[in-house]
C-alpha cells in the first residue's frame, strides 16, 4: 500500500493517473479486505471516521472542489476503489466532494489522458481569471458561463479543464445559480443606479467581484458580478427587465 501510494502521488504530479493500473503492486487476493478497510474502518469505525472527517475538512470553506458550489459532505475516490482496492484508503486518492458530484463521477475510471478529470490535489488552475460569463440581454436576463484558458496553460491542460467543466455540467449549474442571484440583487442594483448613477453601480459590481475572487478564486459569483459590471445594458437599467 505504501508503494502504491508513492506511485499514485508521482503519477498525480505528472498527470499520468490514467496509466497507473499496470504499475501498482499486486493485491495478492486481499482486494475484499482492502475494500472493507474503507467501508468498515475509515467510514464506520470511530477512529477511522475521525480520519475521514479530517480529510473532509480539507475542502476550502467546505466547498466541493469538483464544482465549487456544493458543500463537501463525502469523500470521492479519484481512482475508483472497485478498480483499485489497494488505493481504497490512500489519502491522496480521497477527495472531498458534494454528494451530487460524487454520484455524477461514480466509479469512472479514465481509460486514457482524454478522459482525465481534474484532481484538486495535483492540478493547479493558477490565479488567472479563467472562468468567464456573459449576460444575455433578454427578459428575464440570464448568464452564460464558459472557460477562458489562461495564457500559461498548455493545450492539453486547457482541454482537461474544458472536459471537467462539461462533465459536471458546470455551465448549467452556474447559470441556474446566477438566475437566482440576478433576481435577488435586482432591486439593490436598481436603487444604486437611481441614487448614484451607472459608474457607481459598475464600481460596486467590480468590488463585489474582487471580494468573491479574493475568498475562493474563480467563483461563479465573481464571474457574474464582473460580467454585469462590463455590460452597458445592465448598468444603465437592464436589471429592471429581469
């Protein structure tokens, strides 16, 4: 198990987890016991559950790192334990996730590099603003989300981010969440526009975006506020059509 963990971490760092299966030590018939070590030990026992909760607490602000929206309440096996029993309790293979993302990912085992999703422990998205949004000027207004690859991303990594974004349906998830925020903020923004004008409203939206970004990086809220600030239709009264 220790050898398997070292091989896993090395593969995670160089982006080759999809090709790990042939390199792992043989389980020598202990697969069932290793699975029980997770289900009966890490999850069900008091001492094991304490370790489980410590790993779960690693999620920044309790947010699911897969989608950035849900609350992380479960641990997901990045490489499925059904296929890799020897990694069933390897901490590097246990990623905090919300239940929706955990169920969506299920026991997906990447067959090659083209199926690799992002691994929160090894894949750094950097500090660039890669999550974009545009406002559709209609009634009711809606936001559309998309990936804007950073300048320092390789083509392969850009494709992996886009694949992760599509696999978890993040564009739709974020758009649904944005619709609620647009409706909730409409009156406040209309009042600020009436009292102080479009420039002050734009400044308020920019500051709100920076606030969201400073806490959790590329959030759907930050991308929404930035898109609203840059939308002339919205800052000149478009919120009244929502």
